[in-house]
């Protein structure tokens, strides 16, 4: 096991700046949805998992996930750090289990659950992704 290149205080400062709400990724997806006519609520903490975006009219929720933090299957950004592997295994596994549980709970309550991944947002195909999301929102409303 190697040593972190940053001092403990510096690493703590870096990690404290990692946002969980209103991230750049969320803002881009929200802007895309708004541009194509959707209106929504954000961070409804009365729903399991506190979805990032909630479209009540369509009974649809959207989670905007970072590929690393939520371990996007097959994505090159979903690698595990070599430093402190036991910590990261536990942390990232907990994140994935929490995501699965929230999705199960929301589906049980009748919600259509969508996930938009970081690599889909930060890609030249983002507009295609938003078209796909729009289709899924409308299909989930039937």
C-alpha cells in the first residue's frame, strides 16, 4: 500500500470540496431538461435516495451519478484507487448498494427511475442522451 501524495490536511480539504448536490453534472442535465420543456423539482428528501431530479408530472426521478463514486459498470472512470484499497472497496460498495436500494424502493412506490452517468454528460453525444432521457420520461408516464 502506497502513501498519499498529499498531507492528511490537504487531502481532507480536497475531499471536502467534493459536492453532492448541485454539481456541474446535475446543472448540465437540469439545463438540458429545461431547454426541452421539462419542469421538475430537485433533491426531494421525502423520496428514497433523495433523487437529484424529480418530474412529478411524469412520476419519474433522475439520478445524476459520477462514474467513480457510483462505479459505473464498464466505464474507465470507475477504477478503484490503489491507495487504501480496503477503505475504497467498502466505501464504493456501500454507495452501489445504497443506489440499488433506493432504486428498488422508488420502483416499489411506482416511480420510473433513470440514471444519467458522468461519462454520458461529458461527451459529444450529450444531446443524444437528453433525447433518450426524454423518450424514457415519456414512456415511463404511460
